[in-house]
């Protein structure tokens, strides 16, 4: 029944999430009712042919309007907006807060800072939202009008008539190896956050004290000049993380290529991180002195201990990500892809 599984997979990825399971059960039940007890492959293909193109079938259950962007690209268009918009807004707000919290904030100026952040924050959210919506819409409108990919998945008059043989081009994705959109979204968001914090570390990370008159930023924890001296390596890591997220979005499963890409990216991250963490200029002397005085220990011990503790945390997470990727990939290696079975 792999034909049916692949057909339902093609329907599933285009269904609204809130009632996806119910719709799939209904379609599967319909297919089973139309088949004899021990159906042949030709009988299964005949029933699927009668049900028709899974793209059209799924859109029959969709409650979403599809007018601005054509049905061929609408789902991808909405998914990218949902994915990119909150990330862009997050970056914008992080930089806004960083620009306004430096220095001493007394009781009088605190209200002014809050009003500035709220007022300018609202404007930035609107501005970022409009730009994200505008540019993504323009890109998809251009793609729609030059007819890229419509022959394969569109619904226009140029689309070839769908037959069950089209399922030979689709690989069945085992659930244990599947990569969800939330995983891709989380990857984009994490990269956006840590990248923003890295390039604004002297404004976000440090010692804050309430000295009676209000909240005061005592000293930054890290030397921004030292961090910026490693920008080529950091930008390379950011680029690889974005490329990996896009690869996951494209493949939708933990393939061997995705796992190796993930492994190389994490190892490179560890290497560049070690390169940075061993820089003697990394921590601000005032920050180290403050921590040493606070805990009553030697400043050299604080610097070395802090560096290695941070390194251990990052290494653990990186190694965990590598192992997790390989485990997810291995879970589905015993299951032969439907594409190969159908070809045979």
C-alpha cells in the first residue's frame, strides 16, 4: 500500500493543520472502501487515478483564500512569511533594546527609555512587517508570472494531467526521519538571535546594578573589538546554519547529505568557537575583576574557569546535535524509499 501512503503524504502537506488528521482518515477510509480486500497494484492505481491529483484534492479541503498568489506557490509563500516575519521582528527589537539600555538609567529617564522603546518598537514592527510582506510578495509574484515550476505542480491549463505514475517521483518520508517546519523555524530563529547578540554583545551582555537611583549598566562582559575581529568565521557559521535550515526545508527529512552537512557545520562551529574563546582579549578586565571581587577569588581563575565552562556548554550542545541528527537518520535506513519500490 505504499502507493496510498505516498498519495496521502502529498495530500497531507497541503492540508490545514487544525483538521489534517481527520481529513487524512476520511480520505484513507474512502480509498479502502473503493478497493477490494486484496487489491492489486493496478487496482490501487485505478482508485488513486479516480480520486485525482492530490494537489487539487487537498485544496478542496482548504479554507484559505488563494487569490493574491496562485495555488501552486501559496502554501510556500505563507510558510515563508510566517517563518521570516517573527525572526525579522525579533532582530529589530533586540537591536532597538540594545540601543536604548546602555549607560545609567535613573528613575526619570527609565520612563523615557520605555516610551522610546515602545513607540519606536511599534513603528519598527510595522516597518519590518511591511518590508517582509512586500519583498516576499514581489518575489513570488515574479515567479508566478514567469511560470517557474508550474508544469510540475501548478493548476493552470499548462499542467500535465495527473496520474498515479507521478508518485514515482515522490520519495516517501518516514515519520521518524521527517523534519518539521517548526524545526526549521527554530533553526532560523536561533541563528538570528545569537548572531544579533554576538554583534551587539557590548550592549547586551554585562553587569547591571540597581544603585538606588535606577538601573545602571556597569560594564560589558565581552570585548566587542575582539569579537568583531573574528567576523569572517562567525559570518561563515551563520551562512552555513542558514544553508542547513534551507536544506532541511527542501529535503523535509534527515537524509545522509543533511546529516553530514549538519556534522560538518557543528564541527566548524566548535572550531571557530574555540578560536574565539581562547583569545586573551575576549573578556573585559573590569568584568573579570567585578566577578572575582564578588566571589572572592583570583581574577585569573575566574577568566579561565568561565571560558572553559562556556566552552563545555557549547560543545555539549554541538555534540548532542550531531548525535541527534545521526540517530534520526539511522531510524529510517531500514525502510526502503517508495520511489525505489515503485520503479521495481
